[in-house]
C-alpha cells in the first residue's frame, strides 16, 4: 500500500523521507524520549535515523506496518512519529508513537493518535487497535484515553528497558467503539 499523507486540523502525518534523517536524529537523541520508549536507545547512534527510515519503508512495502512522520502544518516542522505495527491477519494492530520534547503538552499527540486510529479503521479496515505505555509515563495513557481507547490491564515486568523490568499498561479500541464515537 502506498501511503498518502493524513491530515488533521494542525498536523500532517506523512511517510518519512530520507531528508528527515538529520532532524529525526536530533529529536531522538534525548534521554527523556528514550526513557519512555522500548526501542529507542540513548544516546541515539549516529546514522540510526537513516537506517530506521529504510527499515520502515520495507515494513510498509510488505504490508506489515505503517509509520508516519508527525509534521506541524503551519511550518512543516518534523515533531515525531506514529505507527501501526504488527498488522495481524486477525485485523488488529499495535500502535506506537513518540514526540519531540519541545512539542509535549500541546495536544499534538492526541490529535495524531486520533487520526491514526481513523486510518486503521477507515482505510485498513482493522477490527482492533491496541497500544501500551510504561507505567512511569502516565501522559501517554492520557493520550490513549483522550483518543477513545479503553484500559485493558497492566502487565507486570513485561519488558526490560536497560537492565530494569518495566510494567506495561495496555489500552485498546475496537471498530465498534470507534464507530460509536464518530
């Protein structure tokens, strides 16, 4: 599937471009982002952003996931990323996202997540979207709640970040719930 840009009131969610690598590298080289995500290391290795963009293109081409750059419409500033991964034959996907620290607390992520959920149900025709956050990152859970997702449970010590076991808090939304909200 060829990804077309998705728009919201303030944002454009578009496929990553190779030219995004330098900005992506700077945004991701922040310990505050790494501490709230499973797969982003700190310090962020030189050249890793370009490699990530290449890998995400292959995943999209294979139909296994979709990653979008979150870009502010007014000035084209690259602010972060959101994705649907682990697209299942059972028509569900796991959502992930992060936002550069300078853009936290301004409602951008909730706006992006709502649009990504709409894409999942309206265009990919999925039945379920789920997402999780580290227990020490309740702001991410608030984004999920504002986007209409429902708390499903906490998995104790489910992942290891660095050398520490971390609890994951899970949320999900079903197509029927999404349709009832729109």
